């Protein structure tokens, strides 16, 4: 059973949305000041489908109850794509979610959205970042076809572009990532992990699964491998990032370096006022694969920042590879 700490309902203009990969992380998020918490089931319907994480049906029901008692909004993520002709697992989970007092379900699969909208018309739908809807026309389509209430925007837009988009998509709300892992800039379309391991983040819920990861010491050099591929080589004293293909170092005729993306994490905490002014409704923290200590520290610091308190996030301890970026929000590289 998840323990809860009750607190008053917040009347903020922007919502702090927290990840929970376990009941313990969910309890930590509630205590730290999350406005809403998203979590998923222990199966392929969840884009963080890793061993030892996520919720059974019974645990999910308890988690929803714990959130409601603490005035926190519970959200359930069914944010992978079903196999064509084999949607039974995804539909079963939607049918169960519809029996719970959830705030919304987060979906990307268009067939599942159609099923949910027709069979459970009172179930609120949020469009997952996996759907990669980044323009008014795309959002309008999902609104008209499935009555989505919120869109989680891909991490490709500047603050100015977000402001322009939110003005055009109302009454659909906009949600953006503010902290955590930073995927290559085309969410929902990544085939790199599938190429290397046979397992897809978009369909199986696993990117660079630990079962395929190896670290090997070659003298003073640490080598990281994913399946049969060498992803990176780290000199003595150099921070070693997790071996995902998009964040590996590659040799080209011109140079050797991070051709797709550096192994860094997103931290947009310095521009929270800008995101609020841009009309963003919710700030999302990535990290359902992280422990409760990470959840507690990040959410507490962001809560304090939103409430006007200067709070540091101990970047080097929390960031992948020890580095942080504001990604496309500011586009400082231009």
C-alpha cells in the first residue's frame, strides 16, 4: 500500500508532472510536491518497460487512490504502439484504466485512441510525445477525431514556437518536458535500438535494454557496447554515459564525435517563467526508470523554483554524463 501525505489543492497556472516507476517513487513524488504523477503497467504498453519497474493492476488502483487522497492527479501512460492485428493487450489495459478514477490516459497509438474514444467516451485522453505532434494541424486532427485534451510536445520546439502553438491549439492544453533524459529529436520514430537489439522503444517500451549492455575495460579505456556494437570508448577519468546508439561516438571521414546527440540531460529549470508565459499548462519530468531519491530531489527543487524559491538541482549528480542542456528551447547553438 502506498503511504500518502495530504496537502492543500494548488491553484497554480502551471502543473508539475512527475514520473513514477514504482509505488515507492510515487509516494516520494507526492511528498515532494508533485501536482500530477504518471505511471504505467508492467508490459509492452509502457514506454519504460524495464524489469523491476512499473505497476500491476492492483498497485495501479492503489496508486490512483493514493494520488486522489493527496489531491494529486493520477495519469496512466499507455504510450507505445500496438502490433498490427494484435491489439488485445493495449485494449485490455484501456478497459481497466477506464474503471479507475484517473485524470487522463496518455496515448500515442491512433488505433488505441479510436478504441478508447468510442468505448470509453468519458475517459480523458492526452496525446503522448510518442505521437510527435508539433504543429496546429496535427493537434487539430487529434482533437477533432478523438477529443484529446492535452498534447505532450516533442522536444524540438523553441519557447517562441511553443508560444505560437499554444495560441492556436486552444482549448487543447500543451505540456512540455522540463527535466530528465533527452531523446533524439523525433520521438515515436526511433529505430536505432531496434536495429541493435531487436527491441524497440516505440513498440516494446525498451531503449537499449540492460540485458544487451556491456562495459569492458581495455587498459585505461572503458568500452561500452550495445549488443554487437561498440557505442563509445572513454578515457581514464572521463564520464561514461549509458550506451544508447543516438548518444554514441561515431567515426566519420571528417571527425570522431557525437554525430546525433551528446550524452547530456535536459534541464530547463532556468526558463520556467518563459515556459509559463508561453502558455504551457504542464511541466513534465522524465525518469520512470529512476529511483525514489532522484524523484524526490528533482520534484522538490522544481516545486521550490515554481514557488519562487532559488533551488539547485545538483546537476552533476543527476545528469547523464554529468552534463545538462536546454535543448531546443533556446537553441544556443544557432
